[in-house]
C-alpha cells in the first residue's frame, strides 16, 4: 500500500470527505484500512486485494476482505470485514455502486456461533469442525455480479456465475452456481437455491419449498444477463487500472 499522501485527482471523493471530517491527516488511503479489535474480532487484518483488482477511491474495504483478480469495486460499495470474517470475493466479480458486504460475528470472546461459517464449497460448518478456521461467513465466487444497491450479509454463500439483481438481499442462505436473481428479491431463512435457477424480480424466497419450486435460468428473461455484465465490468476494471494505477486507491 502506498504510504505517500494522495494527490487530489487520485483520491477523488474519498479524500475530500476525509479532509472535511478531519481524518485526512492519516497518510495513505482512508478507504482501505485495517479493522479494530473487539470481543468478536480479536485479530487486526489488512484487506487482501489482488493487484489487478480495481477499488474505486469512493469505495471502502475494511479489515479481513479478500478480493480477487480483475474484480471491479465501484463507487460507494463497501466490504466491511470487521465483524464476521474473512469475507471472500472471487476473481472477475463485480461489486457495483451501493453494494454492502458484511457478516454477523462467527464467535464472541472465543465462543463459536453455530450456523454462521461456510466451507469453500458452501457447506455450513459445525462449531466443532476441524475446518472452522478455514471457513468464511461470506463467500462470493467467480464471475458474480452484485448489482447496484444489493446486499450480501453473512452468513451467506454465493457460487460462480451468479447475478444478484439491483436492491436484492442474500442473508442466511446458499446460492449455487449459475443462478439469476431478479431485482428487488430477498433470499433468506436458511434456504439453498439449486444450481441454474431463476428467481423472478420481487421474490421472497424464505422457505426451502419456495427455493425448490424455482424454475430454470435457461429460457428466463435473465438467461444471459450475467455474462454481459461480467464482460463490461472486467473491461472497466482494466481501463480504470490503466488510467489511475494500482487498485485506484
């Protein structure tokens, strides 16, 4: 991380806000920083951001967030790894304007909390699992689109090639690969959405029966939306990196 003070053109809105509120005296970027120590987060961690990812200076990445290759994080998006951690974001994923990633604590004062940690393949880990320390309260896979103002709040697991529509929420749920979720939907209640399903706009999927009744993505109005959105955001990440340098922060 660059420890020099930002120039105004590079800092953009984030530096302006920091200056107005009196925090601009801290050298380096204010939008990417460590978490703090609490009863539910005993370790201080820096974000882990791949060198090809683009983090807009108006986005915020705090604490134990892992962000993959060619991932695009747009203005006002937030990955806040200061409660439940670590938060994993895969390669070539896009985190659009206003998206929030945050997770409930997985343990407090050393006591693990059941149901809040997933393995990398989307299985919930029991508190006595030997893999607990390798788990994630939020996992977002590769080539995922988290569209404007959507929220992924842990415990949550999202597979590869998923589209999460604008103003939609995933909380306490598993979404398998190649799912398309229409705008303004809610996925919650401990459900698991099977691979290749389509969630119509405005749906509330809060029981497994509702999840099991969903139709296929293929043939739906959202059949090809994610492929196009991923392409656009990979190209934006590359272009912003060329224009403004490493990760934009």
